[in-house]
């Protein structure tokens, strides 16, 4: 079971355990929404799920960084030194 590794060990949640809890929560929320609404899974629905604000900001920052790197590789955005 997914939650087995999360309940063992000390009460101090490290970064890895915390990220596992976030991922498990997102998966369980997606499953619940699929079963309660009858809708098929669509990866784009992931953005409709209520995610923690810190994780949402981290995803936005990563997406912006990757977009800038792509534009710089295509020489459509100036490189910053």
C-alpha cells in the first residue's frame, strides 16, 4: 500500500516523506473526484485540484524557467549574464 512507508519511522517528516504525502493526497483527490463525478481521467484536470499554495508556486516558477530556457535556446529571448 502507498501509505505504508509514511507511517513508519520518527514523527519528524523530512522533505521526501512530505513530498510523498503531497503526491498521495493529490492521487487520492483525483480518484475521489473521478468516482464522485463519473468523469474519465484527464491530466489537465490536475490543475483544477486544490493544491497547496507552495507547491503551486513552485510549479509556476519551474514552468516559467523552462519557458525562458526554451526561448533563449531559440534566440527569441536575450540571455542574462
